[in-house]
């Protein structure tokens, strides 16, 4: 199987953030577990404020595993007092 998701195959959104750096950390987490993802910009031009962020999508059959890894990463960071993938420490959350 080709490791990179093909934009023409069924992809499912598993993560969205206003911060590209946060999405890159999550993308690395997924890739380290063997789940390739496609990062897409959500930027939309508006008259006054740019609105957007980034979204990560994975193959449909890997979506549940990807969501579980993201949730575990957030939960695990809170237990150790370290920063989670959003950059907030457990004491700030």
C-alpha cells in the first residue's frame, strides 16, 4: 500500500487547529505510529480578519486509531505535568 494518502481516496478529518505548529506536532505523532496524514490549510480570506488554520486528515480505516493516539497524547501530558500537544501545561488547563 502506498504510504502517502491520496487526495482522491476517502480521507477523514481527525484534527484541526488554528496553529500550524500544533498540527505539525500531531502529524509527527501520527507518523511515528505509522499513520500518514494529509495537512490542509483552512485559510479563508475575509475583509477584516484572516480566518483559518490547518486540518489533518487520514485514511478512513486509520481514523479511529489516529483519534485514540491524539487523545492519549493529551491525557498523558496532563498526568505528567508536561506540556500537551496544544502547548498548555497541565496547570494551565
